[in-house]
C-alpha cells in the first residue's frame, strides 16, 4: 500500500513510500502561492434591490472575509475596502457577481470599511457602506495545505492543479473550501475541481489536456479561512505556470511496446518490460510526477533480506505514489519487448531511458493498457482515470450545465492516438 507522511508549511515534503520501486530520499516540493482573482458583476435584471454584507459592526470575522453583494435590477460598479490605518485593499468581483474578493488575506485585528456602488438599469448610482472587524490574532488550530506547482515552471499537458490538505477536508466543508480555490487559464479552458474521497487532495482539470502554451494562474486563498472542525487555513498559496509542448506516452502490455508522440506525431517506439503477474503494473492514465537522474530503490525494510533489495536506479520517472516508475533497467534488456519481469515499473534499456528522460517533463501523460491491475484513484495524480461525466461528480459545488456537457463534445476528451484514453500497486520494482 502507498504511504505518505507530508510535512506541512511553506515547504511541502512528499514522503514517497513505495510498493513497486523503492526510493530512499523523498523529493521536496515547495508549495507556492496563487493569483487568480474573480471578475465583473453580471448584467442587471428585474426591479432594483441592493444589499451587502458583512453586517455593520460585525466582529471577529476571518481574514478571508469577502464583501458579499445581493443585487437585482442593477450591477455592482465599484467596491472600495479600506482599513482603519487608511490602507486600501485591492480585489475583484467573482464571475457571478456574488462577492468582491480581496486579492490577499486581510490583517488580523483590523477594522475595515467597505463602500459598494451599484448602478440600476435606469443609470442611477446607489451606495452601501459597512464596517467590520477581523479576529484579533491567528487561530491556534490550523490545517496544513500544499500546492503542487512551482511558480514559473513549465509542465506537460496533463498536469492537473493539485492541492493537498492535512488532515483531509470533511465532505460537508468542501464546498466552502472549493469556493476559495481560484484558477485562471489563458487561453480560457474552463475546468472543474474533483475531490479524492479522503478529502486530502483535490484536482483541477479541463475536459481535455491543456493546450500547449497555456498560462495557468492559481490562488489557493485559504489563509485564515474556516475549513471545518474549528480549523483554519494556514497561508495563501499562489503559482503562475506555463504548459509546454504536447508529449504523450502510451504503453501496451500486449505488444510490450511504448509509443512516444510529440504534437500528435509518433516519434519513437521502445520495447518495455512491465510488472510480472505477481506485481503487475497499473493500467490507466498516469502523470509524470518527478524525475531523478539517479535514486535508490530500497525494499529491504518492508520485504526482508530474502525478497527485498537495495539498488541504484538511473533515469527514474515517478508515475504513482505506490512506487511505479519508468526507469533504466539494464538487467531486463533481454526481456524488454518479450515478457514482463519487473515489480510494477516500466523497464526500458539504458539508452532508451536516457533518450526519454531528456524529452519528458513533469505533467506529461503516460497511459498503460492491458495489465492485470487498474490504477487506483489517489495513487499518484489520477484525474485522468475518470471520464468527464464521472470526474465532475467529484466537485463539491454545482457544475454549470454547459461545462458539464463539454466532455461530450468532439475532441473534448483525450483520444487513443497521441492523447491517451483515461482508463482506469505494485511491490518492489526493478
């Protein structure tokens, strides 16, 4: 079974306990901080009415407080928020016009005055003002959070936005947390959040792989935000990243061949050896999670001296938390393309491993087909094991009908050649 013991704070440490390939040194992922902000208020309709919150003189509010607006027959045209020191706070409206969201967390122990102007359908301006105070200090019970994106990095087309929580978020609290997770893509490719059943992770993706060159901006706006069970978010996290060229890897157990596609054109086919029947590789669409030129697989502590081993592995590319990798395997070159002898990993020759390692990046999709085991949800970054209709069921908020239907449009979902179908753990692997 896959085991993980994350350390939570500005740096997120992923403890990668393996069941197929074993690695003694877990990688460190710095958890950055996001910047996708909501925008404009919708067009006016119906007779004019206008209210805002928080209520006047409200006290001890969380530093994630938004200026909520309830309006008919008009639209919000201006919001200003100023603290008692005279500092003005920047922010923007949510897309649905339901609230104005500060662009960063408010300060503890401050009094804020919000002035909201709305314009009715007849062109008249109407103002509302409210004053409120935030809680005096940071609460003691906080939840650990992580964002698996490095600000400024480039990722493959299957890279989901992955957020993590320790402890996990209870089902009843997920909608409130999800509302504070903002993602912007340029060009626009609307997506949906999907919660893993434990509530320890949520993924964000669009119906199809990202377009090459897409800019993704994320804000995980949970600093001081109530997340349930008396706990609050630790900090805001942000990342702005780029999606690189399109590279897709497909592995067929039947033929023992790996096909590598770049921009939908076949670049190369490589012979492989997958997991033997007692330790099969997982069938499904995985995502390259990390790359190491050299690492150590160590299963001695778990399997003992008779079956365990400790070995240095080169050109290793992680696919699952359970320990499945693509890696160089000089000992199985004679078996590659013919039979499966690994402990769950995808074995390739040293020369092919070197070539592939130089071509791939974190976020590239790898689809394995036809093995005895299906990839388990949460064993790695697994949003692509679901078709769109099933995937969106994992959202804690209603999915707009037009977005829910997007996965059924031609070209909306990954296809077998050059963009693998998502079909939905191994023990020690070399």
